[in-house]
């Protein structure tokens, strides 16, 4: 069963473009190397952002949370405020391929 990690961020004022660049250039390459990673969707409204990552199973999502996510937070430290909220969900329906 696929797991979706829903991560909600607050973007620092004036840092939206930099947030997007850090996600694309630094965070996604790390995620793509993680066992069980399948897909990432990231969106923002200028003030806050949501990242939805799809994982093969709960152990894959858990490994990412403990092994790589702390480094991802360091990469995002200059563009986000506070601590992101992370929630896991079982994927019920998707039109994403794979």
C-alpha cells in the first residue's frame, strides 16, 4: 500500500522563489535517491506550501523521515519559518502513473 506524506510549510516573506528553487535543486534530488520514493507534488500560495510525497510503503516513508528528512530541513531552513507539520496517509485513489 502506498503512503502519502503531507508536509505543510510556512514560507518566509519574500522567499517564495527561493523556496521553489531549493525544492527543485536540492530537495528533489535527495528524495529521488531514497528507496521506495515514487512521486512528489509541491505547491504554494506565496505564504505557505504543501508537499505531497508518495512512497511505496510505510517502511520507506519511515526511513526517509529518519534518515534524509533532517537534512532536507537543513536545506530549507533559510526559506521556511517554524517546524513543518508532517502527516502520513494511505493512498486511496490516484491518477499518477506508476
